[in-house]
C-alpha cells in the first residue's frame, strides 16, 4: 500500500518518519515499512510560499497535525483539513476532541505514528486497470544517458513501462522506464511516487502542475465549479475578486466572474491555461487567515 501524508508545519515529525528525498516547494520524506511505502510531504517555506501548504493537504490521504501549540497556525490547518474532509492524526500533547468534532481523526503518540499511518486503509481507485491513467508532475529534469525524467504521483489508473501517454499539451510521450523509491519497477499504481524516464519530449516542455494521461487532457482557463466554504470567517466573494487557486501541483491566480451564493456555483477566469477537468478539486487561498477558506469541484 502507498500512503501520502501531509505534515504541514512540523519538520521533525517528517524526519522521524522517513528519509529526505527530492525538494522543490515541497520536501519529500520516504519510508518503506512492512511492505508499505510512506511519502511525507512538508512545505519547504510555508510563509513565503503558502500555496505549498495547500498542495500538501490536497495530495495527502492523511494529515498529521502537531498539537504542541494550539495557535492560529494550528487552527488554520485544522480548518483546511476539515474543509477537505481529510483524515487527521493529531499528536497527543493536547486534548483536541472538542475542536475536532465531526472529523475523521485519531490521536497518537509520536513514537507510534508510523504504525498509525499504515493501519489506515485509504480509499483507492477501484478496478484500476479500467481507469484512465493520470500522473501528476511536480519536477522535471534531464539525466545524462537517460533523457527527460519526470517526478510525480500516480493519481489514477496504472502506469506501465512502454506506455504511451499524452502530455496536457497534446504531445505523445513514451515511458522508457519507471522508478519508485530508487527501485526499477514495471508498473506503478495509484498513490505511487514515481520517476518516469520519458522519450519524445524535452525536459523544458513539461512544467510543475502538468499531467501525463492515457487520454487527451485539455488545458482550460475558464471554469465553473461548485464551491464549499468554511463555516467560520466566511468570505464576501464578489465579481472581480482575485484568489490563488491550488489543485494538487497546479498553482495559479484566479478572478471571480460570477458567484451565486444560494447554489454555491462560481465562475472563475484563470491567468493561464491549466489541466483541469470535470470532477477535479481545488482550493481557493486568500491573504487573511484562514487562508484556505474554500474548496471546489469543477463542473
């Protein structure tokens, strides 16, 4: 089983769970345990690049929240996890039962966090062979003698060596080889952190936030979505307001074109074309706390 875990603000927790791997706006800590693979996601610089906090929370199956300090930062992460309906593991320093009411959560001592993580059975995509393959890309670079290598997560389906996938630009790319946790593999399932050696594409033709898919995936710059806001510190959403939109590794500014508060339907214009499709989820980020105040599903 593959577990993706967000650790928004406590680097020491991630360091106790796994060994540091790659880094961009997110640090990745990896561990193999009893046949399972855990990947912890930690924002590299959350105050300067707060979008990285949103990225980790969206990508994760579970969120570990440190309870040593019950402060505004704790509250902000709690609000976001509740909004995204994420399973949470709270550390045991302080009692959180009252404020975590209604959430899927448990409390754990730090020395048994790994056991708690792998005890959970995340809801993975069923009948993966029949699902379209989608790989979320967060980093791309050239390797001498290999060519273009893309790092990311398998979002759905199964990616195989020698698959032909489509980049969201429409370009077809060939999967020469796959690595997971520095080991060559023939295929990778949902939730797997992968390194794909690609043919027929240059490294500077792929950006963070792009996808590789078994089906054509169009870039869009105008979306309609069903929006859900936190029930505290609501936002007065009006035409012309601008927010930061985050969907997995996609980060871009968005302007409100229309918002129907009675139905929760919003229309947004994005500053650039991005690979979003019907059913994809995102969060909106504002400048004041709680910065992650709304999540949406593309219609």
